[in-house]
């Protein structure tokens, strides 16, 4: 089969000479004659510490590509470190996807291996691969090993929230909190809770975009390198058989990812990422599909933040395949994987080796644990809540709103000892959506007022048009759409308004007559947030980003452009 790279290397004219000569740096003479050129899209970066080991993983991929007769080519791409970049990594997810797409299209490559780990890297790589539509396969970087402090395991992220709240409550000394810092990150790899990084690594496999059995392998486990080698070999075979994302990924693929998301108790961030990936492919997927497909799926994995254990425990207990084996009847049997065979064909080793970590279908952690999609006069286009991470007693709740217009407003007032708030109050934070922040930061799990923490309160209903970390927990209504800065009703709420949450009925409402709510003016802070001076990527983002309910992609990036290059190089 003719290779795409032959368009660069196959000619005997001046252009072919130049292309070959510039790449002839230690490669064999036959490197340009019908051998698949495989890019390794590598998000390794010292500023993305969760991905810093991916250069070693890339070396194993390279060996696999060589062994299968291909030519491996390292391609560093934009890397987004979740904890370090400001104001939020989500501001640049679409930029990373666009930059990767353009580099894949522009270069003489026939297929690509996608190396990601930290939260936004796998979503951005899959968005890029979907848009350029070259054979593509993911290698998830894997979670870190479990660290301990004073004999107890530490969950990266989740225990940060818990311990910091205990300090604010006065039940833990600040010195002890800081002493635990050096114990949390034990090894290479991303967060070891069922946060966004772990969720997206596992969902990449549920979608069918990884070598079966690789997802969830700890970053420090030598088996990750062995499977990376296998993935390199697989990438060459995918090119030879033209297995592209558009041929493999279907509505059934996303159905399987949603089932896995619910059974794993995965991150709410998966909603915006899966919507964005589907949008690049032209696969119909809506917010309501998450509720329709996932609402009645049982929660089977007892991992933080919804449970007790950590990713290393999930791997030893049987991993993703043991979980999917329990819900096999809920999966789409026709949805394909990068092997060319259905996902369900690979579920042959599904034993559960620790039923405390992975529950059986008959004894789930929760019987109905999928993402719930809420609507009402506060969220006409939808909002979501993760019941598995919420307090059951608060899933039906009514209370007075305490409204914060921005993250800065929240920080300025939340610790005030005379703040007019009680345990029944509903904390509302707005101006944190894709346009309003901009970038939709992970701030929806608002910290609780210290005076309530000291009284023993550990959860309250919170509402926000932003996101929350996949490692976070609590009764949090998030991704409210339309967002406040885009004219959503959240912009009109005032402190003291009564808000009703009814998850069973899938409702989130403010107790106001429709005409009164319609007549109210939005909070002035929402307009001023959009009016501030901008330039560069931020301006492009604010002007073109879509709502959370459709994946928060840029409107002109929805859909695919393929891998054809319109003009020759000169």
C-alpha cells in the first residue's frame, strides 16, 4: 500500500532529494523506501512532572517500531502540567490539540503513538488524532505508586483537600500538614487516585485507543515499558491496515467509555473531554447520553475520592478488565479497538483478585453511580453532579444561596468569622466557566467556611459553572450551562435566594417566578470579566470557545480536516 510519507520521500526530483537528505542522519539507506514513518507524540516535560518519565517510555516505543519494520520519530508536543500552569491547564487543552494536529498533518508521517499522562494531555492528543485521522494509538503514562504518611496511604490530590480542610478546621497542625508533603509523591507517574489522569488513561482503553491491558499499569512498573514496545509494533501494523480513528471510533466506543466511567467512579472532567473528542470525530454525543447510558451502572471500584483505595490497588486487584468483565453485558460488543477487534473480545482475563477493591455486580459500592445530568431554571443547558462523590443526605436539599462573583471574591470572604452562612446554605461560585475565567478552572469544590468546619460540617451543596478536580469530592453541582459570563441564569442569582437540588428528579432550580428571574439584570462582575483586555490565545479562546455542555472546544475546531496537505513544500 502506498504510504503517505512517500509523498515526501518517494520522488527522484529536487524535493525528494531535500526531504531524504535532511532526514538522513544515522538512519539506514532503506529508511525512506516503503517503511512506515511513526511519530511518537511525546508530552514529556520537567514542568509536567507526571509525564517526566515518558522519554523512557518513548524509547521502548521506538524499539517496538524498529522491530516491526517502521521508522520511529520523536515529536515533542505541547505538555500541560495540571498543578503548575496558571490560570488553569484547561485554557490550553484546545491549543495543545490544535498544535499537535497541525504538526501531525504537516510532517511526513504515516501513523502516531500518543504518549500522555497528566490530565489534559491524553484528551488533547486524542482530539488531535481524531481531527487529523492518521492511525493513532495511546500509551497512558500510568499512575504513581502509593505513598504513606505515619503508616497510612496518601491519595494524591484527594488527601490534599482533606488534610487542608482539617488544618482550616483546627484539627490538624499546619506543621504536620507540611510534613506529609514529602511523602505524597512516591514515584514517577500521575495522581494515584481516580482523578482525571487515571480516568482518561482508563477511558482511552475503554474507547479502544490503547493496546488492550495497558491502562492503569503503574508508571514505575517495568510491564509498562514492555507494553510500550508492543504498542510500537502495533502502530506499524495499524498503518499497514489503515486503522484510523474514523474507522475505529463509533457511538458504541463512547457508549463503552461512559459505562466504564460510571463503574470506575471516574472524574467529572471526562464529560467535557469525551464530548470534545466525539465532536472532532463527528460522532453524535450529548450531555444527556451520560445520564442515559451511565446513570444505572453500578459503582464497582472502591477508590479515592469516592472510596478508600488507590490506583496501585486497582492494578493488583485485576485492573480495568476485571471491572469491565462485571458489566460486559452493558458494553457495545461491536465497538472496535486499535487491534481491529472489538473491546469485548479482549475481556478474557477478568478475575477479581481483591473483592474489597473491585466489587462484584451483585455487591456494588453503589447500585447507581453514573454522572447525573441536572436541568432547571438555573441550568437550562444542563449541569452535572457525581453522586458517588457526594453526601447522600444532600442529594435532595433546599437552602439559601451565598453567592461569590469570582474566585478572588471567594478567597476574600470565605474565612470571615461573621460570614452569614450555616450548614444548610448553598455556596454559589460563578464567573468560572470557559469564557468567564477564562478556561473553566477546577474551583467548583469550594472550601467550606472555617466556622462550619470547626462545628463538624464536612460537606455542603456547592454550585459552579467551573469544573472540579477529579481527585475532589463533595456534593458539587458543576459545569452549569449556560455559564454566567455567557448570560446564563447563574449570573442573576443573589445571596438569600432559595435554591433547590433534587438529584433523583434531575433538577437544579432557584425558587423564583420565571418573569422575575428573566427581568433581573446579570451581576455587573460578569460583564466586567469579559471586558478586560486580552491578546493572543486567550482572546481567540474567549471569542470562540463553546459551552461546557458541548465539550468547551473552539467552535472552528469541531469536526475533522483529515491529513491531506493542500500545497507542496517549497
